[in-house]
C-alpha cells in the first residue's frame, strides 16, 4: 500500500492529467489508476490552480528574502567604493572589483585564519569521531553495565553551556602550556563533541545485526578484531557523516576560540570575523567583502556535502 | 505499518555472554578525557561560584554571597528576561513558521510543482544555518549599521528618511536593538525547523494526506488534523533543542551589540563572559554560568526522558 502511494507521489503533478485507464471498468483498474481517477474526479489534489501559483510566489518571495543578505554581501563586496557611494547598496556593480576582497584578505591575513580553522576542525573531526566510536563500541556492541547512565551523563553534558567550563579550562590549558595554542581547542572540542557522537553512535551500534557479531565470535574474534574487521567497516558511512558534522561545528565555534586564542596569529575564521565587526563600518564594501570571504568556505562545504548535512540535521533528534 | 510479513523482533535483552566484560577497556579513554574536560571543570566552576577571585592569587571562599548578590542584580534578571524573548524568537516563531512552510512545501507545492521546487526553497531557508553565527552577526551588523548600513542607506535613497542621521539606529537604540537581534535570530533559526519538519513529513504515511484530500479536506484542515499530529515527536524535540539554543545565545550578542546599548540586549551567557573576562569577577561569572547550566541540565533531562520514551514506543 505504502509503496504505491509513494510512487504516485514522486511523479510530477502533470501525471494527473493523463487520462489512462479512464475507459476501463473500475474493478479492472490498478490502485494507481484508481488513485489518478479519483483525483481527477475531485478536481485536483495535484492541480496547479491560480491559488497554488499565488502560494508558490509567496513562499518563493520569502525564500528570496531569506537569502538576500548573502546576495547583498556578494554584490557589494565586488563593488568599488566610489560606485557604492553613488549608486547605493542595491544596484548591481557595473564592473567587478576584487580590491575589497584582496584588501580584506591581506589585512586580516586570511590564509592564516583558514589554515588555523582547517587544522582545528580537521583534527577534531578525526579525534572526536575516534573517541565517539570507541566509547560507543563499548556501549552499543559491548552493552557494558551502566551504559544507560553513561549515555545520560553524556547527553546532559552536551547541553552544558561553554561559559560553565570555560574558565577552569582556561586555567588548565595555561598550566599545561597549551594556552593560545590551537591544540587546546582540538582536545576540548574533540571531547565535548564526542559526548554527542557517543550518544548518537551508541544508538546506531545497538541496532547492529547480532548474527554478524555472533558469527565473528564463533570464529574466535576478540573484541579488537570484532571492532576492526566487522563493526568498523560497516559503520564507516555513519562515521563519515559524523566527521562532516564535527568539522563544521568546530569551524563555526566562537566562544572558546575567543577565550583560548588571544593572539592574532592563532585565531580562527569565525573568531576573526566576529572581531572584525565594527572595524570597517566606515567602509561598507570592506565589511561586505569580510562577510563574503567568511561565508565562502562554509558555502563551498555546504554545496559539497549538502545531502549529508540536510540528512544529518535530524540526526539524533528523532529516530 | 501495513506490511503482511510479521516483523519478528529480537529479544531486547542482550545475551549474557562471558565476553561482556572484555568491552569495558574501550570506554576508558573516552571516560578519562570526559572527566578531565567536562566533569572536573564543571565542578571547579561551581566551586569558583562560591568564591571571590580576580584570577590572580588564590580564590577567597565567600559562601553563597555571589548567589545572594545575583538575586538582587537587575542586570541578571533582565538578561534572563531577554532569554525568554529569545525563546520566542528562536523556538516558538521558527516552529510555527517552520510547520507552515514545511507543510506548504511538502504537502501543497511539491505535488503541484515538483520536488525540485521545494528542495531548492528548503535549501534557501536553510542557508543561514550553515553560516558561522559570528559571520551572520558580522553580516547583519553591516546591514543594520546606522550610518553606512544597507538598510538605512536604502531608506535614504528611497526618500523614506531624509538622511542617515535621522534613520533608525537599529543596533544602537535601546528599544530597537532587541527587535533587530530577534529578527536576526529568527533568520538564523527558521531553516533548522523547516528541514527537521520536512524530513518528519517524508517519514510519515503520505496516503493519509491523499485520502483526506480526496475526501475534500482543504490544505489547512489537513495541516491542522494530520500534519500537526504526525509531527508531534519532531515538534517536541525541536522546541526543546531550540530552547536550549536560545538560552545559550552568545556569539550574535557579542558580535552585534556587546549586550548593549546599556544592557538592552544582555543575556546570561554574555553577562557571565563579561564578568569572567572583561571585569575579572571570576566568582560572579561562575555563579551566573552555574545558574544557566542548571537550567539547561533540567531541559536536557526532559529531552532525554522524551527520547527514551519515543524509543520505547518504536
């Protein structure tokens, strides 16, 4: 039942207009044909009426309004200052002027910021997922005692605000000499995110097919071999999704970099952007360039991983 | 579930095998790191909230004085009031708008204009979600700036106000700043709810919608009677997670207003940061963050209970 429904849905709206099967007797028709007929008779579950065009336009306008700030940043970042002053922010530039972007890039030493952000996010993605996977393995596959409470603890820990950990972490990192060092953030974010990752992976791993585990055990596999040659290969896709998320979350993080990385040379993209606000207010095109340059890496990332990201948004919220 | 083959469910209890205990070493690194990075700092912070300390020398124990002071601090109460406003603009409004838009996209526009149309629009609404919040703040402070901002310059260009000096100061005026920040937060948050709700709708049984439509139910009737019911678990989870996010708001405030003008847009997270770092009132900052943490932990426990119940139902 549900399969025929979904196949009928996936067809474009105009399939309704096809008159196939209309001449057959009702009893001879397939469910699909019956469905089409009933819709046709009703005058349009799928019909494009004047009203439906109106709704399309309303929502389209809203969606355009939603992306317009990004569009404005883009348009004005490639506009020369003189042209901005004469024609204003809304008009399209008559010629593309990369000076704002180049100027901002050099002034903020953006290459350095990109490299810092990339390193932190990359190592957090690896280390955070590794910790999550090992812990989740013990919980989801090993079903160790007290697993419910460990997961509950992790889940609760994930909602603790950074402010409630930040100062002690700052002192600790100063003690071990990692203050103003990007690796302090690698450690902190790996652990904080692995609380979430463990929570998520544990529920994935607890649905792992028991037949496979039993078969491997009968073959004499210990928990290490089970992890390496059975569980890991089959969980790899999920781990990759998690890595994408850890990467982007770390990239976007603001508070802890703000506290942990005081010197300019260790700042991340997000941090330097947040601090740049207000710095170029007298040069609006510069600030547009700053915003654009900051957005581009994530936009690129979004375009590459769009499916993963959209799918992953619901990850862990409702199964 | 109308499938004919009965689904045989595995017994829920794990088989008690002698191997069970060989798994615990795998959890050791994770737990150790967790203790060092979360548990120790958390309790250390609670300890600090009972002290007076400027970060130099050693903290001085002053009992519950910080909490007593907190209860009488207008800025503290004001910041929590702002958090409640943010719950409206980050949890309630995006949930309501998200329900309407996702349902309209999925249930009304997608069958008529094809899936591509709704996928592209969904991506448009989702775009602000992927921008780092600090950069979203930068973008908006550029648009809202009183002298050179895009909005005011356009207002002048269209002749609505004579000059930018007389245009509204969106972030600098105490009564407008809160409104502006809220608009930005709605802009950021809406995409999240739309994506979650649309995936919830895709999960559901579409034949109910079609059957209702065939019976002559209008879109709004279907929305009210079917969609809302179908998305009940998503709505609950979205409301809780976005409420948590609303209480944690820090970066947009830091970037756009620094809690100001005055304390017009101050929030607990920023107020705590301000005491920790800007004025070195470590004990007081710790007390604020501890109160915030406790509220969030209570919400997390709610969320946890809800999810375990849902998993039980499945």
